[in-house]
C-alpha cells in the first residue's frame, strides 16, 4: 500500500537555482521534486510536493497533512527561524514531521541558528543540499513503519 508524504517548501524556495547558488546550490526546486518522487516510489510513498511563500498556506497544508498523509518533510525556509504559527501547527498534528534545510543553518548568520520548529519535529537535517530532502524521506520511512 502506498502512503502519502507531504513535502512542504517555504518562502523563496521557488527561486532555487537562481538565488544564491553558492549557498543553496544550482538545482531547481523542480529537480529536487523529481528526486523526491523517485525515492518516494522506491520507499512506497506517494509524494505530494508543494511550495508557498505564505505562512498561512503552510499552516493549512500542515493541518491537511494530519488528515491525508503519513508524514511531512518540511523545508520551512526563513519561517523556520521565525514562525510560532508553524510551531503550533506541527505541535497540533499527530503525524511525524522532519525539518530540513539545504544549507547548514548553523554555519550561517546567527539569526538562522535557532529553529522555532525544531522542538516539535522528530528530527532536523541540514547542510546536505538535495540529500537533506532524501534523508528526510528515509527518516519518515522509519518513523512511519
């Protein structure tokens, strides 16, 4: 039986491949989505891959995941460092959530060192580029078995 996993992407991730490639890499979000779908199929997941620049939309999707998904991988972008709303939404749902970041947030500006959602997710993966997404999916496979 194929289970659904939501892969949620926050602000500015639609600009991957164009925005600061020295930090975020040269891959587009579409390329990352393709890799996630391929691994998802291997792991027995149907991937629902989404991106929004709007915090409230991400909150709505987290709520939706609680009804429709086995788990959530989220790259919250800058909202990871600022959003109590995302923290509360994740805390309110029963399915496991893994936070991920393309860059190593701990090797960047001080304001990026703290994640508002880390205390309510199952794990945090950062600094591994596209592999951060793939490792999050592998973690969700273990967390949902």
